[in-house]
C-alpha cells in the first residue's frame, strides 16, 4: 500500500507507477532530503509536537539511512515514487512505525521545494568557484602576454590591433558578471519554504524560523501558496547558466578558429584534443567544440522550464515534477565544462609570432592613420575618406600601410610627415589607446589589478557561503 493510499481501493496501475515515478532522477536530492528532515524533526522535538525519544530515534534512523544510501547499501524503489517517500519507507523499515511521525506538519510539496533550494545553494557556490578558476586561468594568460599583439575583429574582419591580454580579460569580466548574477540569485534561493505544507500551511505549532536557522537560510518564504508553487528560483538559475554557457561558447568559437591552420594563433594542449580515426594528421579541439555544442542543451532546459510553468494555476501541480531533470543536467553540464576549461586555457600555447605577423599584414592601423590626419588639421570625415583612398591604393599595389613610402603618403596629403611610420606600428597603435578600458599596456595593467581584486572577493564569497551550508 502506498504511504498515501488510505482512500484508494485498489493499487495503482503499474504503467502509472512507471510514468509518474521520479526516483530515477530525484535520487540526487537524497542528502538534501535527509538534511531537511533532520532539521524538521529537531524542530518537532523542540516544539513538543512529537516526544523527545521518538524524535531522537527518528534522527538516528535518518543518519543510518543516509549512510546506507551513500554507501550503496540500499535500493531506492520505483514503487515508492520519489526520494521523499523512499527515505520515509527506509526510515520506517529501520526504526518501525515511529518513522511515520517524521512527516508531521509538512507535505511533499514544501519538502521538495526545500530540497531543491538546498541543492541549488550548494551548486551555486560550486559553480562560482569553478568560474573563478576559469577567470584565474584567463588572468594568468593575460599576465603572461602583455607584449602579445593580435588583430581585433568586428564582423570577423580585422579591425584594430589589441593586446592578447586585453582579449583574455574581456572574457574575465564577462565571467565576473556571471559570478555576480549567481551571487545575487543566492538571496532568492536561500529562502526557506518548509512549513508551507501542501499549500495552506499547517495547524501544528511549528517554528519555521528555527528550521531556517538550522539550515542556514537567510529568511522564510512568506506566502505558503508561493512557497510550494513557484520555481522562479530554478528559472533564474537556468537563465544564469545559459549566460555562462553563452560566454563559454563564444570563447570556444575563438579557440576553435585560432587553433586552425588558417589562423594559427594558438595550439591547445594535447590533453584537451582528440584525433581522427581515419586522418592521422588531425588534432581536433573537441573539448571546445563540445562545450559550444552543449550550450544549446542548456538553453533548451531554460525554455522547457518556462513552458512548463507558463499555464499553471496555484498551487502545486504534477507538471512541476519536470522542474528537476533540466536543473540537474544543466548543473552537471556546466560543472563538467568549467572543470575542463580552466586547465585548457592555462595550458594553451600562444603563437606570438603568428599573431604579430597577422597584425602586420592587414589594414587594422587605418583608423590610426585617420586619427593622425585629424590631429594634423583635417576633419575626421575628410581624413576618413583620404585613408579609404590610401587603403584602396595599397590593395591595388599589393601593399600594406607600413609598406608605403613617405612620397606615396604625401601624394594623398601633404600633412603626412616622417613620424607616420612610428605612429602606425602595432605597438604604437595599441599603446595609443590609453583611455580607461582601452587596450594600451597602461590600461590593461589597471584591468589586471581589478580582476586580481575580484578573484580574491570571489574566493572569499565562496569560502563564507560554503562554510555556512
């Protein structure tokens, strides 16, 4: 007989059991379910709702069940539907009918909301630390490559020279915003739903604040209907995860391009590449490609969760069982990608000469030529047109701007002087951009200092949050 089967006259159809059971995926919540149950039974004892001896027996039984689940000494069964009822059944098998008192004053509806918040809280702290390690790898590459210049691109066309350090730090700042979003979401995840019951609260004189303190929550879900029926905290996690995946995917796209023979800017370490079963010369950037590919999978979970919730009336509906698989898969997918990403970036070999050769054989210093002429007295629109004509001349004569003679320059404008060649060198072009946030050495050095400080803040945040949970 089901634990809820008192009003039923016959057993559930086996196909219904198979279709509605969630134990094959929500078993991941086992330790959080027991963590929440231990706090709940401690509160029941404190409030005198169940006898002290019974509460102590339940607590000991839960510890035993937790150990057996962790060590693989027990089987979680489909006929018990979900992790909550499996734990309760294992508990009653362990200590007898007194185990049935554990469910006093709560429902599976507020129980699952609690478990998911506990799971996400831990996941957010873990992903934040992994993101920080990716930032640290980018920081190290930036610090090492303060003299490495490569073409910067817009529309995938060479645009202006930049320091590789500047390029790496662009992603470090993107990931910092991801860290900030995760940290901000913590305050919405870390609200305690237990005590909401099925939807309307409970008649027992429970102490919700006590349970919140035991579980290190910052506060309570203030409305019982809201506590059990909304999953916006899951949606927020999936949204944040999608942005993290998007940033990873963009960097992966560049790693794939840069490691090709056509770019030849970097070489990824052998440990993060694979070969071809047919073509012996191949070295494929499979890790970067897979991270890029799995981004769509994470997007799909966000879209699926939004679609599941969009038409649900208050309060709990069985549709909400669909809230877990996407959440678990997103967390695991990101966890795996981030764990690989930091060492892949850190061991990446930068081909400085190839990058410099590329930036020396293009027209990415054209804007600086226009700025030069503007400084000499032209309006920018006049200089823009003049430089366009000069670039067209170079293309027709198979030359780059630094290949022209002073006489050739002066045939377009007498304002050009011999200092033009220094002004158009890649080093001068890069270091001319001294405004905060620019690509000059001075500006990038300041960016490095800011990232270094943020890494320390991220480490401290993770340390504090992990300790509290």
